C-alpha cells in the first residue's frame, strides 16, 4: 500500500511526515511554495514532543505520480477545492482505489462518490498549522493527532484496518468506526465556531454566539433524526492528544483564521456553517444564525479582512441583521 496525500497543508503535511518517518510508502500532491520547498528538501514536522524530518515524493499533479491499484488516496484539500482535486484524480486514471475524505464538513464524501466507487471518511482531531513552506506543526502530544475512519456511508473494511495500522505507526492514533459520519457530524459542531474565531479572535468573549450556532445545529440534527459523536472530556483517548507548546511557535488559530491570515479568496465557511443551513433548508427549516455566519465568511474573505478584525459587539450585530 502506498498512501497518496492530496494536499500537503497543515493536516496533510503532518500525516505525510508521520507516515514517511515510520517507513510507510507515501507520496504527496502540493502546490506553490510548499511544492517548491518539498521538491528541494525535507518536510519538517514539529510537535510539543518531537521534531522530525521526512523526505516525501511530491508532485504538482496526480498524473505525475503514476497512480496504481495499490494506492490509497487521502484527500486533504479544503472542501472548496475538492471538486478540482477529484477531477484531476479522475483525469490521472484513478478508478477503483479507495479515496479517504479527511476534510471538515459532510459534503466531501458524497461529492467524491460522484467520481469513484470506494469512498471513506476520516474524522480529524489535529490542531496544526503551516509554519513556513516545508515546515508544519501539530500542537498536541504524545500523538500527532486522533483519527476515526470508516467506509461511507457506514461500516468498515480491510483497507480501513490497514490504513489505521499505518497511521498508528506514523504516531497518529486511529481507529476504524462503523459510523464515521457520526464522528464527522460531531466535529462539524466544533467547526461552526471557526468563522467566529477568524472574525473576533480566540477567547474574545463570544460564547453566546458560539452556543447559538451550535444549539441551532443540534436542533437541526435532532429534527432530521441524525446522531453525532464527539471526543469529549469523558473519552479516554483525549489523553493521547494533550495540548502542548512548541518553543517560539504562536498559538494556532482555527483553519479558517489561518486561511484568512494567508489572504485566501474563499473560506470554508459555506461548507461548515453552510452544511447546517443546507440541511435545514432541504427539510423546510430555518438556521438563521449559521446563515448569518456563512454571509460573514464571504464578507471577511471578500474584504481581505485580517483575523480578529471585528469586535464581539459587531459580530452580535451582524448575527441580528
């Protein structure tokens, strides 16, 4: 089995470095400065407990990797980039190989199923960031992260077991799950606050807005008969991903805040809060708080706002209007 990581950003880079360091055959698809850095040198991964360097075969397009029947694809691009990535995989000749959707949101698995027959989900608990081209950080220890994986829409298979073993070797706690999408629905509840973190910064006293967005989403789940699971304080696995510090490294904000800091033209908000809005509208329900947050994400990206550009009062006014 060769693991092909499509998107060597913070999450994809951490996974690829951990696998390569463990001796698991791995290749990656990257772009821009990250591609240039990894074509000329190793990928550096820092965590509170470790610092490793790994050489990774890297390409700009999957067609350059010679995809074969023993490859397993980990899709690690942002959801707004998934369609383009899937098109390129199809053009490169991917057919029946397993495709694992590592992203936040619930939209990637059904989107991938339009192209390929063997679709799986991964629920990712891995607070991480890109420090510089060729340099990623994860802020937890002793493991680099915690994953739940499984077939879409449910069940597990032999590939899940093999990939879980490879990820465990790469210092990522991983377990197959019969209902991986329940884990991803639970993670989505956390990600609803990403755009809030981007707008006002962490620890800004915005608890009421966060609770309103989450409460609205939980109500939609219940109305649709959907359950969810989360790695809460009662899960003993949390001890595998204790938050720590890395000398000289600032605290990593949400992935949305990181995108905003990089000047991204589009945020993932429409695939996070927008997922709840879509569920609601399809069922004839309303999700006004999350709809307002979708508009906020577009506003922040469209106006090239920096992270923390709003006050909590301005955020609350935005939600009410």
